């Protein structure tokens, strides 16, 4: 974090406008560089095969590459890239972690897709684990059901191919940096938009 003025309070209930001006002068540039921190975290998936034919980073890159080559918009491609970013921290709820990271930056539809992709992907393997492969059926009729099933079928499910010509992470970096620069939905949006103007 950059050097500069600091808040003087030791109890937030005693903070002042001057304190928050000092905090925001450092927080806004920090927040706008969130894409770099997300990319650094995504790199933690490198070398983590977890029993699959390719590591989790390659799976993420391949999912995004397939979406990009299919002509999906950048926000969709970034969602595809980051859909499994929660694997390192949430072995039992990785979609929730990815959804939380993406929520301020995506539409309601893309957020729903990433949040529910684990259940939808489960159709392909839950029965091998003694689980109900049709768990996703409880969402049948939801406005984003078909979009989520399509994400699984076209991009996530086939993205375990070691012979696929996958784009490198560097290809997606400019998209990720732009994506995380300004939120679409956040309780802090007014401040970040004011600073961006």
C-alpha cells in the first residue's frame, strides 16, 4: 500500500471526514488494482491437478478460451476464467467463493451462473459419488437455468482436454484488469464512480 496520510482514530465510531478522505485516497487505487490480485490468486491453481487430466489453472484457461472463441462478451469470458477460483480456499463451496468475488462486477445472470455451476456440473458426476445427479432440477424453470446448463455443456464440461489449444493467462490479463477496475453493483459504487468521473 502506498505511503500517505493515515486515519487517526482507534475506534471507527470516532472517525472523521478527514480520516475517511485519507483512507479513500489509498483505498480507491488499491481497489482498482483488484484484477492483479485476482490473477495472482488464480495462479495458485497452477500445478494443482486434483486427479484430473489437466491442472485447475489449465481447466480455467480452457473454459475461458472456449467461451472467447465462441464469441462471448468479455464479462462472460472473465466469469468463465474465474468460475473455479474458489477451489484453493473452498473445497466444499468453491462456486460460492467465485460468486462472491465476481458479484460486484457482473450481471445478475452471470452471477447466478457462477454461483450455481457446481450443482449443474454435478449432473455429469454426482451419481458416481452417491449424490443426486439431478440436483439441478430444483432450479428447473428459473430464468437462468438454460444459460447455466449451456455454460456447463459448452465450456466447463469439455474443458479437461490436455490436447486443446488453450490460450495462456497473459491473453486474458487485460480483460481481467479492465473487468475489476470499476464495480457495477456495490454499496461503495457511488464513491468509486465519483472518483472515476
